[in-house]
C-alpha cells in the first residue's frame, strides 16, 4: 500500500510543479538539433519518469534495507534519468529535480503511512 501512496504523491507533486514552472523541453526549444525523439510541446521541469523511478527506489530501500535491493534500484533510477536526457526530453536540472521530488515524496509518503497505519507498523516491526 505504501508504494502506491508514495507513487501517487510523486505524480501529483511532479505535475503541480510542471504546471507552475512550465519549462519548454530541449527538443522543443532547439528543434534543429539532433535528438532521438521529436518535439512534444509539453512541460519539462521536473522529469516525471525520473521522479517515479526515484520514488520507487527510495520506497524499496526504506521497506527492505538490503544493499542488493537498494543498489540496483538506485542504479535503475539513475539510468532512467540519464535516458530522459539522452532522448532530448529533459535538461540535467529537470532530472535532478525529478530525483529530489521522487526521494522527497517517498519520505513524506513513508511518514504519512506510519502515522496513518501506526498499528500495522508497530506489529510488523516487532516481527523483524
């Protein structure tokens, strides 16, 4: 349940920031440059794919506390961010902001879940 709440909060926060900032994508701003994808004419900042990837990686790392889950999860999230720049969809600052939003919303969602489902967290921690 926590994963879905964290991802939902991440999507909501990302879309609110995108609407507020309204930054043009690199492929839209520089149409004569060589990009893998064609222009899309929608907002760039922050990267929604990167936000979701880092929210997922952070949620997994908070739930499992194992290096063999955390390291690949963050490597995957970083590769998602790199792919967004490679495709011409985002600037590096879009990806960094997306990572920050994803990590931040995962922590906020985790805190919210602990408060909302306090009894569940207390019983699950006693079994670890």
